[in-house]
C-alpha cells in the first residue's frame, strides 16, 4: 500500500546538530590537550653527574638516568654539555674480548622504560672542556629528542 508516509522525528534538527558539533570540538580539544601534556611531562632525567677530565686532559663523561613515562617511544638524537665544544652519545661494547666505545647517532627509549647512562654502558662524552668546572658545581646538560623536545638537567661535577 502506498501513501503511508511515516515521519520519524529528526534527531539531527539544526539545533541539536550544532550542539553535537560543539560537543565534538570540546571532546577533541580535551584529547589534544591531554596528549600534549603527556608529551611534555613524560620524560625526566635524574642523578646526572659529570666526571671531570683527568689532569691535563679535556674530555669529561656524563652519566644519568633517563625515564620515559609517556605512552610512546622517544628518540634521543643529540646532547650538549655546557663548557664542552662537542658532546656525543656513546655506548660501550664488548668485541673480541675488548671493551670499546662507539658513537650512537640516536637512542630509542621505549614507552615506560628507564635507560641508565653508567660506567660500562651508555654515556655522554664531552669533548674539549678547556676550562673544566670545579668539583661540586652544577653543569647544564641538554638532551635533544627527535620530536624537537629539549630536556635540560644539571649534572654535578665530580672527579673521575
Ligand atoms: Cu665514550
């Protein structure tokens, strides 16, 4: 039988469509904001120390703990140490019964993981510190990540 027009109430009347849009924008803003907060606050450094160059030398080493409490992997791609002309990420490796170190171009830190920079493992080499800081002073160290974030910390200078 034709002719029986059934009319449904339109859930998307102009008024409610606007309300929906506002709700969506609000929801989106919430999600984006919380993502940025995580990205900002998810990385931290602790226990940074700088082992001073030996007498007559200009190379120092930095050890620290780097923690990634964000929900995604972060990539450390650069380091700098105040007072050093250059700084590099290094790793100690055992090869043919010998301990050597090699430069790393980057270091991935998985979500929820901590990486220890310590003797015999990862470390930061600071080169050409021609005027080494005194023992006990605080030396600014920067960690630079692939996403552009720069994490700054203070390393306590200690003798080797
Ligand atoms: Cu090294």
